[in-house]
C-alpha cells in the first residue's frame, strides 16, 4: 500500500469513528444515560443532561 492510500484509509477510519461517537452521544442523550469521558487527565462520568450537543464543526 502506498503512503497516499494509507492516508486515505486513515481519513476514512477517522471519519467513521467520529460518526460512531456522535451516534453514541445522541443515543445516550435520548435514553437519559450517562457517559464517561476523559477530562483534565481523569475519567469522569457526566449525565445525559450534561452531554454537550455536537455540531458539525466539533472535534471529538
């Protein structure tokens, strides 16, 4: 595989992961479930009400 092909593959994987995370956020909000995230070097749980809405420009 060439370096260019690998770069395209990495970009597709990255995009897929971001979609999956956004879908998980939405599902947890809809079901009222908390999530655990990494914040300031620690794992913290936040409630569904505290999950910030994601816009198309957000970096996950």
